[in-house]
């Protein structure tokens, strides 16, 4: 599974729980298609948390946690 597929799957899994759905969707779209590794995607999302207001920061944390969960599932099969 590519890092883009992991990111998109993680987003789909948590979309119903996000307060800032449009902002996170836009960010996910910006991050896909560039060949970033999963670790780089997480690093970039963590960087966004530094400048974000509290609910967006929470949404980013939810997405990052889901990316990690999906990634762990990828290796336990």
C-alpha cells in the first residue's frame, strides 16, 4: 500500500469524526501525489499542528493516529 493510499484510507476512516472536515480534506489533497513517505506525511501534518487552532490540531492528531494505525495493520497480516 502506497503512502498516498494509506493517507486516503486513514482520512476516510476518520472523516466522520473531524470538526474541520474541509480543511483536513484540502490538506490531504495537497499531500497526495508527491511521492512522500508515510513518515514524511506524518512529519508535515505535525508541522501544521504548530500553527493550528485547537480543534484543527485535534483533527490533525486524529488523522495522524489513524495513519499510524493503518500502517501497523499493513504489516500484520
